[in-house]
C-alpha cells in the first residue's frame, strides 16, 4: 500500500487531488492541516488526519507514516 501525505489538506488543490487518489485502491493518505474541522468528509479506512503546523512537520508526519 502506498502512503501519500497531503500538506494543507483543506486547501483548494488538496480538495481536488484527494478524490482522485481515493479512486485508486492502493493509496492511503495522511492529511496534514492546522484546522481538521475544515475537512468535509473523511474516509477513515484510508485517510489519517493529523492536526499540526508545518514547523513540526518532519517529526509528526514521520511518526504517522511509520504507524
């Protein structure tokens, strides 16, 4: 299974890319954003939401990818 991290997951480009990636069965996503409440819908089986700031990105996303 391929894992893809999307930074700024509530942004306009991320909102266009996310549905395209969900159409592919072999991709799981890590959605990284400051305000998770901005997400409209989450596929809990394939998407993991991480609340955070880009200044701590390496530490937080590294832990999430290893899980």
